[in-house]
């Protein structure tokens, strides 16, 4: 169907056709194992090397500091558990914050069982941490601070440069989940004093199941997988050559489109957000303007059930996401929306729309119309029931 509108780019993106083309050779003729020495392994080996250079350059790292992973979840788990465990002689205290992705929060939960102590910083009503608060919470036994660059639900951009400099000064390692930030904002691990950084290809028009972890040279980190000598023996296993080549191509394209595309998307975002906020009993979640991802809109509609809204929107041809996750039949309000101070009702009636490369002005206009009609109908039904 051609009239479907996809506005869930924070969940995943459609692979760019050029990134897809870059993968094909390694699934066909160039199938050689990069570790082998015969001629058909030459191209795969060169592709992995080139991809490492591209990823490193994109974040101003050095190639030997980049490890390929199966995605953002793996990169976050490896960075947090690997750095915490390898450096525990220094201490077992870790600082993070409440609106992190579950890949970070659950990794921290499992470290708790190993005797690590976790401090989760509060955020303000826009989802921002206080750097003053961070400074006060760092202790002599703090080994790691992990704070995301950009939030996947409400688009908040944390002041990572400032956080990095605080951590550097205090002698604490700083990891950031930059999965939502790649392509949207400039990342510079030197300038921002970042020690470890996670990325995931399918959030920037690359293939699913491929990501990378940057770990600053000299930092101790436990191996993720023991086995062969791939990834310097730290993450053994034959490389996902096609995925790695696709990710590198997608990253090149994202950086090339850069500011111009982000400006276009941020204009669409503002148009969408302005249109939705004109609807009655509607509230914006997350920051406005500069501290927000260019593609993120998150709104709460009072008196509306998020899951019900999503189903109706899907029928009307609009794909979006709600702030709540339906786990085992029970509707859990989003931990992010609760952390910024929304009550349970408002958190349930929330809608996340994340724009992308294929979205147009017409899509935005149509989306506003569809949402307006849908919530008006649902509110009318509800009022009818209550009478
Ligand atoms: C999508 C996402 C992840 C997980 O990445 P996968 O590659 O899907 O495992 C982690 N963190 C954030 C902020 C994300 O948006």
C-alpha cells in the first residue's frame, strides 16, 4: 500500500537502498571469511577494515577503538558490564539516570546482583539530568557513569559534553548510549570526553542486527565472547561482514545528508507538534526546541488510551508508537513519562511520532488530520459511555 505513513523511525528505519547494495556482494560472490588468507577473503577483510575506519571517523575515534556488535543492546550490555567488571577493584558504584533505554537499565539491574550499587539520577520535566546533581553523586568508589545522548521516547538531548568533562575531571569512565543520536547530532568522543559509546545501524537506515561499540584505547573491558581472534579477541566470532558493510554505507549517507536533512526534519517536527498541540487537552512531552532530537514528537491526550489510539491510527494508515508497553496484557505506563512527572493517566494516553527521510509535508498534514479525527471519535465514544 502506498498511502501508509510511517512515523516510527525511533523504533527502526527502512534500510537505504545504497546500504543494501553495499551488503549484497558479501552475501554472494565475496563470501570469504575475513580471517582466511586466500583471494576471496580479500574483499571481505578490506570491507571490515574500511567500515571500522568510517565508524571511527564519524565519532572522531581511532579505528582500533571500534568493535562491531550485533546492535545497540549488545553494545550497551558489553560496555556497562564489561567496564564495570574489569574495573571493580576501583569500586562498585555506577551512576545512570531514570529515562535510559531498557538495554541500559536491565544491564544495571543484573550488575546489582553482583554487588554493584546503582544510583539513578532524577530528570526534570523535560527529561534533563542536572550536571550539578551528577557532580554531587560521584563518589571515590564510582567506576562508571552511563547517560544516554538522546532519549528514544521524548527526544531529550543530554549535555554529554559537560557530563564527559565532569567525569574526566573526577577520574570516572563515561559511557553513552548514542543509538538515537547518530546522524541527528554531531558526536565527537574527544571533544565530549566520551570513553565508550554505543551505536546501532538500524536506527540510521542500516541493517538490523549490526552495531558498534567505541571503547577508548587503554580502558579495561572484559571480553564479551571468548573464541577466535576477531575484534582483538574481545568479541570472538566470524564477522557479520554484510551487516558491517551496510552499516558503514548507511553511516556515510547519514553524515552526508547531515544538517540540511536534519533542518528539514526539524521543520516537519515543529509543524506536526504545533498542529497536534492545537487539539484540545493535549500536552507536549519532552523539551521544546534546541535540546530535542530533530525528528521526535511526543504528546499526551487526556482521556485517551494509547494502545487503543495506536490500533485506530494503524487502521487509518498511520504507524506510530505509544509511550506505554503492553506486557503480558497489562498496560505499563512508560518509565520515561513517569520520570518527567506525568501521572499514570497521561502516560497511558501518549503518542510518539518519529519522523524520517521519507516523510513529507503532506504526510504531516495527513497525520494531524487522522489523529484529530481519531481522538475526537474516541472522546465522543467515551463521553457517550459515561452518560
Ligand atoms: C533501539 C535502541 C537501542 C537498542 O538497539 P538495538 O540495535 O535494537 O539492540 C538502545 N538504545 C536506544 C536509545 C535505542 O533507541
